[in-house]
């Protein structure tokens, strides 16, 4: 490894979750914007070897298949790396997987990454956290244009936000830890709001739900509800800037957390998704919010009752409805102050890129004739 370093100057980055939705956006932005790289390693349980073809004469892309819960696999993927971006995570707010599995991946996996950094003498770690570390909470308390210091009553019930909060705490507490070789580990965490963009599975799920219902979508979230959505390419860009600044100014970023947002419009999740799905002519039927709460409670009861024989996990449950009906918007001023983050893509570019992908969805006959 040292011989290759001498032949080819530049940094080595390891990206956990590198073949996933955000990971692929990260790869693209790193190749376009980070000039001081010689190798990007994409570590993922579901490996996509075709991503290696994205490498250039200057930067080698290596896909490594491995499990974040396997400490030895993490250690090998990080060996020789200069910086780790830890984006691997299991996102589940529908009870599709057990709390034990979520904890093993999101918390145990994070412990493995931190331990690998300490063992291998890696001094820089950027963690992909989530706004759900803070909220929205299930009590329906709004968080409007908040920042990292805005008081808020954090109240977690689902395993996913609990695990992300615990993992973020581990990462921030690991800052200033001594690593092998005598160096110091510097860490920071980024909290994106609801991410969207090309290959976003939830937007595809929203579309498929409309197709299954013959072009009808039930809506009941208050129309004045606002959520902050952020384009995946801008989330990737914040990671690139944070990684660069963490290397150059570790005393400033070390142990810090940053909300991640761009200039995408504040709208409810329903309204935001619908602006991309207008070509499908989905029809909406608005129902009272109390009726949605009744359905969400029924869905949770059915999930519990059917669990021994069938894993019933609809998109609507009490938690997802609480999140959808509670305004939660943030500012990225701290990231601007600390490492000059401004969106790489403006709203028109974000919309055009996402729309181009959405336009590849099949035009269902029932939706088309609506």
C-alpha cells in the first residue's frame, strides 16, 4: 500500500453504503469536484461492480462487498484510507425489519467504523446522520426554520430514529480520540432533511401506490404543513465540503453536527412528491386528518395481530403520519459559516434532474386516462 502511495499521490476515501442511493450521488460529486483523490472505495452489502467503470485515469473506483456488522470486513475496507464517509444505514419506519437488526446495522456498524479508524490510524470520519435524530416528534411539535441550537422536545418511539441518535452520539463522542500511530480522530455529523432525487425509492413507492389504486391518492395532511426536502446531489456536495474542511480545519469541525438543506421549496411530503408526478394525472381525494389517524392505528393493530404469520407493513402508520403532518424545516447557516456550504445545484436543476428520472416511470393506463 505504501509503495502505491508513493507512485500515485492523492487521498483514499472509503464510503460505507457506497452503492446505495446517496452513495452513488456521493461518488458522482466526488469524481466531479474533489481533485485530491486517487481512490474511492465503495463498501456495501449489496455491491454493484458496474460502478467501478466510473473510475477515471486520475481516480480509481473500487467496489467492496461486505457487511457493516462484520468488524473484520469494515477493517479491511478502511485499511489504507485517509478518510471515511460513513453513510451505510438501514432506514425503516414501517416495521419491516426487527429493532435488533436496525440496531445492529446503524449502531453496531457505526461502532465498527469508529473502531476501524482507531485501529488503522485514520484521523477523519464524516457521518451521515438524519434530521430524525431531532424530529419531527410524535407529539406533533413543529420545528420551523430551526438550527442546531433550536430547543426542541426530542421524542423517539421507532427503532430507526433511536438508532440514528445513538450512532450520532457515538460518532461525536469519538472526536478527539487517540488513534494508532499517535494521531487524533476528528469526526463530524451531517443531518439531511428528507432526501429526494434520482433513484429515490420512496418517491417510486408513492408513484406505485397511485398505480395500485387506479390513479387515486388519499390525502389528509394539513395543507399548511411544511417539510424541508434536500436534493441528494446537494447532500453529497455537503459531504465533500465537510470532508475537505475536516481535513484542513479539524479544530473547527471536530465534534460538530450540521443540518443539511438546500433551496428546495417547503411543502408537505404529499405536495412535494405530486409536483413531480403531474404527468400521471393522479386524482386526489381529501379526507379528514382524524380518519387518517384511525387508519394508521388500524394498520398498526393489523401489523401486530398478523405478525406471527405475515409482516404487514403499509406506508401509513402512526409514526409516518405524525412525521407527515408535523412541520419540520431547518436552516444550513452553520454549515455555511463553518465550511462555506452553498447548494451545488439550484432548485431548477434539482427539479429538472429528478423530473427526468421520474419521466422514465411507466405511464399506467388508468392514471393516463384520469
